C-alpha cells in the first residue's frame, strides 16, 4: 500500500561555464608569464688534446682575479682591491663598479686578446660579511659583462666564485 505521491529522483546539473572561464584565465596567465630559460647543466668542459706521448700534457692554468671588497660602517663599500695572481694590486674607492669593469676588461683583453671571448679567466671574490647584498650584486655585474650603447651585451668573465671563510 502506497501512501502519498511517488517522488521522482532529483536531477543535479553542474554548470561548467565558470570552470571553463577559470581554466582559460589560468591558461592565459601561464602563457603570458612563461619565460624560456637556458638548459641547466650546459657546462663548458675543456678536454685535453689527444697526443701520442703519454707523459706530456699541456696544462694551461686560468688567470685568476682576486677581488676583495671591504665594507664600511653602514654596509657600503669602503675599498675594492683587485689582485691578479699576486702580480699587481689595484685599489678602487671612488666609482668602483666602473673602475672594476674597466680593469677586468683590460686584463681579459691582455690575456686573451678579445674581452668577449674570456675563456681562461676567472674571478674569486672575498667579500666582508657586513657588506650589503646590493653591492655584492654590483660587483658580480661589474666583472661579468657590460651593456653597450646599442643595447648589446659584451660578456667579460663567466667563471665567478666566492672565497669561503668562517664568520668571526
């Protein structure tokens, strides 16, 4: 015996229009913000030249520029010293980024002929812990390359390392 009316099951419908709008917005966002970067692991490996003699090996040591940056009381740059393998010491206090770039450009040109083909030159930074990060970035920019007036980039040194030392 049935009491009352027979109920039909409720149908539920999901409106897909808002979801499709969100998907397209995300797609446009990711397409607009996508940056193509160079592949990681693209190392420049200099292999030795094959010879017939086993014990003779041509080994060319790179020119190393030792750059020491001393910090002032407020975290600014007090002094920049550049030493080329103990040969000569250059000290910069005023306009140090420009002077450092010019010095690196001259050293690379003297060693390798063309500053844009700096293969065997590297920089080792010795930076005070109290130096502000902004000045560290300026120092890296000063030795790695310059932007020419025609907006082209002139590379100087690609091999940059930092001297490891413990904090006092």
